[in-house]
C-alpha cells in the first residue's frame, strides 16, 4: 500500500523538480514525410496507469500534449486519424550515494634537536549518505494511422516530485521539451 501511495503522490516523472537535468532521447523513421500528417488520435494510457499516476496528473499531462499538438495545428479526431499517439509511464525507486573524504595530517613542525619540518601521522575520514528517490520514465510513441508502424518516439527520464504545485508548473515544460524535436514544428 505504501508503494502505491508513494507512486500516486509522487508521480509524474517528468513532472518533478529537478536537481539534475532531464534526459530526453528522440528517435524517428527518417523516410517518413511528416508534412502529410494533419490529425491524430490519443490511444490512451497503459493498463496500470491508475496505480502510477493520479487523475490530476493525467489531466495535466493530457492537457500539455493537446496544447503541443494544437501548436502544430494537428487536430484530435475520434476516427480515421493520420497518426496514433500512445504514452507509457514507469516509476522506479532509486538510491543516490554520495561520499566525501577529509584528509588531515602528514606534515608538521616539530622539535627534535632543532626546529624543522617533518613527516607525521595523518588521518582521513570518509562520510557517505544514501538518499532514496523516485525516478520516472515517460515514452511517447506516434504510429502511422494506416500502417500502424512506429514513426516517432521520445523518451524522457526525470526525478519525481511529490509537490502538486511544482508538478502543475513542470508538466507542460517537460512535455514541451519532449516534443521539441517532433518533426512537425509549432506554427507561430
């Protein structure tokens, strides 16, 4: 139960505050003429989405995707779409380990038959900390509406935040970053 609570509270991977940079990878079929695509259909979420993300974040994500598609003058349709869009989300528990070593000693001033420099005893102390966090991965796939072949894919990896206000601000930014290299550019 605790696992599901953490997942629903913390989701939206790409929706977190980042101490580290978001990693995004894009791949596409370079033989496709993307200018022929004018409509799309959202095919939904994966089967277990309700155990990963809450309804608020699903709404935020859907809205961010619709905004990106609208910027590209692509129309959402219920039947006979040019493209099919599918999203997948995965949340993993990760651990970050950091270490710091402090070394002191080794040289010193002393008196042994006269003042001077010499070798002495040194010491070192190593401290390390472990921090658990959630890391989310989102995959956006676009398929050709007729052939059902994959034509474009973006994958984003990000640390998850549990703060809903921050997710509300970062979801659109994250989706925008993922869609930045979509072959159909926004119309200005």
